[in-house]
C-alpha cells in the first residue's frame, strides 16, 4: 500500500475555499486539509493580535502589529490555496459548500475590525472627555489662587480647550467646550464678581487676549464679555486710589481713557479728578493745610501726566483745567501751611514755605504778610523767643533805632516784634574783622571810631524787638543777634561787626 493517499486532481474551487477559510484568521482552511501545525500558527497569531489590541484604547493597535498580521494572513491564504489545490477536504465533502463557508467566515475579521474601530473611537471619546475633565479641574484649582500664580494653569487649560475644539471638533468633548469657556471666563474674573476691582484688572486684560487663540464662533458673546467689566474695574480701582486707596490711579485712569475712550466709565474720570481737587482745596482751611497743599501740587503733576498720556481727546481739556486749578489752590494754600508751620515752631520750613508763597503768588492778598512771616521765621531760627507771636503787617513807631555796619561785608538786618522788616547795609570799606581776643578786652566797643559807618535809622514802637544781622554772601558765618526792649525817651543804636576766630560771628 502507498504511504499516503494519492494527490487529488487539481481543483481551483477547492484551493480558493481553503484560501478564504485561512483569511478568517482561525486557520480553518488548514483544518479541512489536515495541516495542523500551520493551523496552530494562524490561531497563535490571532491570539497574539487580540492580546495586543484588547481592550481597545485611544491609541489603537500598533501599525507594525497590523502589518505583520496582515502579511501572515496573506501568506496563510496563498499557502492554503497551494495545499488545497491537490488535497481533498476532510469536510465538507462538496467544494462549493466549503467555498461558501469561506466567504461567510470572512465576516469574522471584517466584523472584528468594524467592532474594534467602534470600540477604539469610543476609547478616543473617553480619552478626550478625560482631558476635558482634567482641564476643568485645573481651572477650578487655579481659581483658588492669585492670578499671577495661576496664569500658567489657565493658559494650559485654554490650550486643551482649543485643541479639543479645533482638532477634535466632532467629539463629544468638543461639544462641551463652549459651556466650559463660560465657566473659564467667570472663574478667571472671579475677583470682579467680588468687587475686588484692582485685583480684577489683570485677569480681565488676560481674558481680552483669549479670542486671539480661540475660534470666534466658539466664544460668541464671550469675545467682548471682559470689556465693560475691565472698564469698570479700571475706573473703580483708579477712583479708590484717587481718594487715598493706594492704587496707582494715574495708570488705571490712563488705561481706561486709552482703551475705552468712549465708555461711560471714561466719562466719569474728569468729574472724579475734579471732586478730588475740590476736596483737597477745602482741606487747606482745615487742621493740616500742609498735607493738603502737598496733595494739591501732587494732583497737579499727576493730572497733567494723565492728560498727556490720554491724548487730545478723552477729556484732556477738562483735565488740564483741573490741573491748573489744583496748582493754583496749592500755591494759595502755602500761606495757611506756612502759618501752621510757624505756630508749630518749625521756623526753617515756615521760612521756605512763605518765601515760596511770595514767589508763586505775586498778587495774592496775603503776600505782604507772608513776607513778614518769612522774616520772623528766619529771626526765630536764631532767637526762638521771637516766634512767640505771628508777625503782622504793622509798621512805624515813635522810637528811633540806628543800625550801623562795622563790618567789611554787606549785611542783611532782620527784625521782628511789634513791627517786622528787613534791610541791607553796605560794607564798611575801612573796617576789618575783629579778632576774638580783642572782643575780650575791657572797655572795647565796636562802632566807636569816627569812621563813616554805613547806617540806617528806623522807627519802631515800644516793646521787645529781635534783631539778627547776617552777611549777604558768607553763608557759613554765624548770624549776630540782639534782643532789644524799646521804651519811649531813649535813642537806640545797633552795631553789626565781625569777630574772626575759627569762624565768623555777627
């Protein structure tokens, strides 16, 4: 007997049936021709593919695995056709039945591929929803932090929303992005809803940049959602700083006028600045005029800065007028400030303030007295008792006082008391500074020679008058001083001279 059955006659239908059955991935073609090892190889390859592919995830099956499996199926189909060409089938006995069975079983890999494609798409949807959920949580957590700290988290979440909306526009996650953007906006701008206007400015400015990276049709009305809120925040924050809240109101109002020049909030800037100037001007007559004066001069500078930064429009003319009024009120208020400083015995500052007032206000009704107070303050720096009474504009008197200059320098004579004034005496050309030792000699008197001393006689009323003599050019010299109690029936002489030691004394 032969060792094996004789080969069957070649049959293309049978070869095709075996090839189709092997394409099912189950090796059924090899089963019908009794090729066990190749059949086991087909089953093993299918099992390995299933282990790699399942469960379905968003990444799908690696491309290399699919290509390798497809090559194995094609090789199994070609090899099965070759074997089936001359090998009888174990079952079914009729070749057409096997062919039909092979065609039917092709539904296994095709159906599996379709099922897997659906499962993989669902896995992608779940992955996208997970990304959306993580972005939502990031926004929620960022809302609990300061904007400067949370800004990067907001930007990362926005990048996720944009990617879902643009690159996965048909997904369920993308369909939820518009709602998420509304939550995103309200979370970023939470400070505004709490009326924390200064804190809300930067987040709202950031939200105005969001349309640059998101599709306009996705945002809808959110595109201009921050505008009115930002204008309100800029105004409220600036108004708070203007009234002493500490915020940089010039910057806030400047941003408002340049960004939203036609807004209702911008229209309120000039009235707000005007009210601040009016309040400061009234404070000049209060208990702290110096602070009010300083505030008015600062307002003048700040308002002009705001006007220059806001351009020709945006109430610029109104700002300039308010600035001029603030400057004028500040200049006029220097008088009250100087009086307050004088009464507080801050004589040096009172002198500077009154001298500045005289310079700034040439036509003011208090200008003459301010000049007298400046003189009195300067005298009081050397003779503090001279500051007990505020100088007046009174003049004249019935007592003659002659002041002579026994000094080689031009001198200024200042006096205050019932009458306040000052005058200058030219230098004595033939006079010299006395040595300190000569002033200690018994009987020594300045202005005692027969020289023609520069002199001036003034008339003063009775009472105590305080004199100070100082050189006009030598600012390092120590002024000379005298306290004279004047009475009727006497003629008084003041002598200014110089003693030279380590310094000069008048």
